[in-house]
C-alpha cells in the first residue's frame, strides 16, 4: 500500500475533531501520487459526504467542465480539501476543525510534491498561507507554500451565483497548468537540490514536561503542524541555554534541563538563501518550573498532552522520535 493510500485510511478513521463524529464519509481526496497540479477546496458538501469523493456535486461538475475547457483531465490532477469531513448544514469549518485537519493536507502535499497548488477560494488560501486576502486581490499576488507556487482563484461554487467568475476560474487554472510546463518551477521543496552549495546549521530544542504525565506541544501557523520548541543558537550560547531560551520565547515557560534526549540530523533546500542545509537539532527534556503558556508570534495554539496524545498529534517522524525519547526518560525518572 502506498503512503498516500495509508494516509487516506487514517483520514477515513479520523476523530480529531467533532466533524469525525457527524460525517457519513470522510473525503481524503483523489488523484495520482505524483500529480503536477494539486487542487485544494474548503470542505466536502452533501454529495461528497455521501460518496466519499471530492467535488462531485454541482461545484464539482463546474470544476470538471473547466478542466476540459483548458485541456486537462480530472484523473491527471490531485483534488482534495482543507477539511476532509462535511460540516453540518454546510457551515464554514471552525478554526479548531481546520487546525485538526491541516496536518493531513500538509502531508498530502509532501507526498505528491506538485509543481503548483491551486487554492479554490479564500478559505483554502488562508489555510495554506494564513492570509485573509480576498481572492480578487490574491489572484494578483504570487504566494508560495514551501516554495511551491500557489495560484489563488475562485471556488467553483461561486460560479453558480456569479457566472462571469467562471471566466476568471478558467483563466487561473490555465495559468496554473502553464506553470507545470515550466522547468524548475518548484524551488522550495524539502529535498536538497543537486548543484546548490551546502551550509551546516545547528539548533537546539526542548520537550517541556509538567512533572506528571504531560508534555507541551505548540502548533506552527505556517504549516499548521504540532511540534516542540526549537531554534538556532545565538552567538556564544550553549545547546542547553538555547533550548531553555527557545522554550521561553516560543511558549513563555521557564524550566530546568533534566537530560539530553536525541540529536536529529536532516537535509533540505532553503529557497530563501538558495542553499542546501545540513541541519542537526539537539533536544532536551525540560522540567517546567514557572510561567504561563504565552505563544510567540507565528504559533497559533498550545496543548499539554499525554504521551499517546502527543504521539498522535505531531506530524514529522523526527518529532515522534523525540516525544518517544521524552516519554522513556520520564519513565526512568518517576
């Protein structure tokens, strides 16, 4: 079974938010694993909820017709939504529902690695970029998601109420298709790019522990993922000092380092500096002593979790490994 198929099964069983208990079917999305174009809607509607497939109602028929008009085939693109379950009475998804589902979207994009992402509507664009810009304005901009170009356009449902919007939708999708034919479009993928120069980076982080059974996770706004505080070293800082400072700056908590947990090394391409980065992050278990959770700008939520809850929330395998090490360390202390 492919990684994308395994993720779809996880989504189908998901109960991370209230929508998982009222839906008929989750709608993970569909399309080839290596699709060049990746379409993101807001949430499933009635027809999608009944069928478990994305964009099969009236808006879906408009989208499929638009594909044909610009020479695309539906089976060649990947189609999904920010939220994978239908909100009752088609209401807008709530902030916590969007946050609960966003990691699935991030993982789908990471698996498919499209050359362009098409945000269908303002809410989809907001989930990808945290921008609240109107679609009419966003269409003139060039946002990116980890270096992948985003083409913002109107949701096909808007055509039902404003027929002239259909021309803009068709124009935007045609422009997105043209981007896939240009070499080197995707400059900011997570994988290193051959031929770019390399630089090393060292960071430090900590897993905040309450002294009982809970660890603190914080959620980043740019990706919507849960993680633990970490960051680069300031001049003259030790790894211990940097870990404690990051927990204070990102979460507003003071603590004491109990023990080292793990050192994680990974490589990626940084589009801002146009370099490949060889990064090592050193993690520590930190016993929280004082302070109240106060998130730094760029983070949107924090949660004290048991080991099982934390392991289920964190997105990256490296973070799961660190949380597991923290759990093992705590068991040796209590």
